[in-house]
């Protein structure tokens, strides 16, 4: 409760919903407890192996689990399958990302009644693909696969990208908006409500400031705002945090190219409480700035609408509600060969993510080649490195299942204060 106490006081109903979702399964619990994971990484599961000064300050995703991947349309117009949701991104030990993902694979495998040996194979495949891709990037990139796109994927991930390709802006607008007096406005639905005049003025002022954070537009663009709405109860990780939707006139007065943005309050990432590097903490103006800068660093050709602002003195992340978003549904993937293919692709994606956020990117926070540093610290001990991740996946998977049961017993018996 130390992590969520103030937020629970602000919106206890949102946290009751969050906790009921977390109670559904060990994996759902794991998704909602990055704070517990990092407490363990610096506590009972602390381990400095395969780390040195450089590799302890790599830009990391911060919440790298199996369900934080999906499609997006990048700034160059290509559909990409990659890591998404950068709310927890920060600078820290690269192995924390890999361990968080490996443990999530163990939890998914357990839920699918896979044997321990099968789970070990999946984690081994993930780690092996990560190392091969990272080494290829460090060696010059000629043998690296690079981004996961329609041209470089097969099987399940290729089908997810094809699904995203079939989606359209018009279809999204038809779900999220209605036509009223020959123009669009937001459809009111559960979790979305109109804002009063004062709130609208504040959001529009924040939007004006946000425009200055867009690299491509430099704040000079003129954008007509058609509507503003408040969103509530968005996602397990965003419980209790206000979020606004903005409906913008598109590139013309035609109704099929309007744009929907979200402006959401950004929170302190869980990992930040366990990284004591003052250079990192002082680098960001606020949490919205941190989230946007992290996504730009970790995601090659990020969303062109990605930016940040403040609202009521609190940092906000702003980005497009993409019509081309599609997630991998793990419930539909049960065959061992398909699972192995997927985790190998995800290992390559994580290697790509770690390698782009370094001295060759637009920021100066991580001013060295991350791929070269990671390859060097692992050295010739690839079998030991892979074995370390496999062992951790099993041990922490078991820990998370035990923690989940404890959480459920506390929650259902009314022993969590405030909810």
C-alpha cells in the first residue's frame, strides 16, 4: 500500500476495479505490480551479475512483460510490431528488462500448463535471439534483422501486422465519435464524459504548450479542436489518473481524417524509486517529459504526435489514439512452435529497443553504445547468461504466484486499507 496509498485516497473506486483485475490471475497481478518487482530486484532477488557501471544505466522499458507489445504506424509510414506502453520507462540496469520479461513468460507458460522444461526452452529462445540480434547490431548491423515489419515477420506476428493494416481511421472515428450537425464530436459512453468550460480552457491551453514539443511542427501548426472529453478507468496501470481525449480537425475538412489525441497524467515510474542516479532524475522537466523522451529514445521513428505538456502544474503525456493498433492475443497461441517463434521475435525487438536508445539517438542521457557495452559485459559467457535468465524466470514466476495468492486473500477479506 506504500506505492498506491495517495492514489487510492484520490479515487478508491478506480483501485477497486484495478485490484479486481489483478486478482483474476497471477499474470494480471504481475502486470499491476512493477513496484513489487523492483523492490525484489533490489532486495531478496538482488543480483549484480552481468552488470557493470555502463550497463547499469541503460535506457530501459521498465515494464517489459509479454503483453506490452503491439503494432503502431511509425513516423515513416511503416507498420511495426514492437514494445509499447512506455509509462514506466527510465534509465537503469538492462537485465531488469530481460528478467521482467522472462518471469512473464514463466507465468504465461504456467497458465497454459506448459512443463518447466518447455518454459525453459521459451526463455532460452528469447535470450538467445536477444543476444544474436544485439551482437549483430554491435558488429555493424549487417546481420541484424531490425524492426519487426510486414517484410521481416512470419507466422503469428505477421498476422497481427496484417490485422493492423486492415484497420482504418474512419472505423476508429465511427466507434469513438458521432456526427452532430454535420461535424464530429465524441460519443459519450461508459468511462468518457464531457468537460465543463473551465476544464476545456485549461486543456486547450495545455495543448497549445504541447505543440511546441513536437519536433516536426515546432509549435507553429494551427489545429482546430472540435471536442474535448474526460476519460476514466483506462488500463490497470493508469488507475485513478485523469486522461483527456481531444478531437482535432484532420489535414482537410473531410470528416474521415480527423485525429484523436490523448492527454494523460504521467506518474513516477516504479523503477525510479530504486535508481539513485541524480543525473537521470534531474534530466526530466516532469513525468510527462520523461515518458515522451523515453518513448522517443526507445522507439525508432516514434508517433509524430508524441509530445508532452503540463496541466494544473502536473506533467502530461500526449500522443495519438492510433487507428492502426493491434495487440498479440496470447490466448490464441498455444502451439509450442508458434510460442517459440514469437518469443524469438520479441527477443529481437527488445535488442533493437535497447540498441537505439544510446549515443546515436537524439538525447544525451545515455552517451555510449549500449549494444557494445552489453555485449562486452556478457563476453563469452552466453550459456551462463541464458542460464541465469532461465533460473530467474522459474524462481520469480513461483514467487509471483505466491504473492498473487496472498494479495487475493488480503483483498477479498477487506484487509487492504482504503479499498
